[in-house]
């Protein structure tokens, strides 16, 4: 579960996404998009799956600007 500090948690299996709606508000132009004006992605952690092993990107010196795509089928 997200603790309200700006974490976004994606859990596999049934594809559960947890985030604090008060931190990441709906965008007026697209209610399916949520964002925060000043928070930046600083670290990416993958854990709990033997296929990928545990991965911790460490803290990015500025901000992550790439794309993380999760495909559900």
C-alpha cells in the first residue's frame, strides 16, 4: 500500500495499482491521468518476482525521464 508520500505501487497478479489520490490529483483535461506538479520519479524498485530478481535503480541524481510500461493481458 502507498503510504501517502508520493509512492506509486504496482502489484502483479491481478494488476493492482496503489497511490494516494490526494497526492496525485486527476488532470482536468483527462480524468484517467493523475499527476503531481512538483514531484519527480527518483527511484525504481522491482521486488518479489524470481524472473526479474530484485532490482533497485538507486536514487537518480535529477529525475527519471523515461517511460515505464506495464502490459496486462
